[in-house]
């Protein structure tokens, strides 16, 4: 009876482990958009301007990166932390991450693509005319392994749904086995514009 009890218990544990491993693999396969959580700190970042400073770490996320840290101010004026995408050597529009007016600190977190510039600007809203030295952040989002560029459309309220429809159509027609849609700036030497981009796995 004791041997039979140990056998049943061992079989039960084995089954539970098998289910756990299978569930983990399925979750990983489903998360094909590269957003599976922070894995490790990849680099430090730090910028200053006037009475404000900001610093933190760049956390590595599969397929992209996340800026994590704090914006601090010791004066009475308002200062904002901004990032600016780079398309080749052409700077894109500024995106405000946080503003601190007066003495104190505020947390900062932003997942980003490419290798944008981070800097502090005086004021609380665009356009920012007075900005400090910029730091270029490590390259962020990249397609998961095995995915390649297929097509891109200018970003509109309907472009995400259209990209999804094209991705599903390609799977149905057997042209690729998986797809993902990602919003990113594209434009080369011209003014970079926001696009919805289709990446596929063939």
C-alpha cells in the first residue's frame, strides 16, 4: 500500500510539472509581440539642464527597451524630460515623459523603440525652446527573431485594424505562419512619419 501511494503521488507530481511546463511554453509562444516583461538592466542614463536632473536605468525587454528612473528639480521653474526619435540622422518630434515644477522629484517610465535622444527642457509643454545636452539611448524595439518586414501604412485610426486584417489574410493564404503589427516612425531622409508596420514570420 505504501509503495502504491508513493507511485500515485509521483505520477501526480509528474503530471502537474508537465502541465506547468506546457502552459509556460504556450504563454511564451503567444506573446509574439515581444512584450514579455523586463528581463535585466541594460544601461544607465543621466541628463541635466538648469536646476533639473534625471537618471535611471534602461531595462531590457524582449524586443524593446524601457526607460525607468526619476526627474528631479531643485529650483522653482518647470522642467520636462523628453525623448526624440531618430530616423537615421534626422530628429523626430519631441515626446514629453514627465514634468516637474518646483522642488521635488517625479518617477519616469517609458517603453521605446529605436535609439532616441533623451534630454531635459525648460517648461512644461511643447514647443520647447531651451533644452539641455541630449543622451542617445540604447537601441530599443526590434522584431522578434524570425520576423521580417512585409509592409507599412501611415498611422491612422484604422491602420491598426487594417494591419491585423492583412496579417490574418496572409496566414489564411499560407504566405506566412505568424505576424505582428507595430507602430513606428519611418521616413529616411524625409520627415519621419508614424506608420503601422506589418512584420511576418515565414
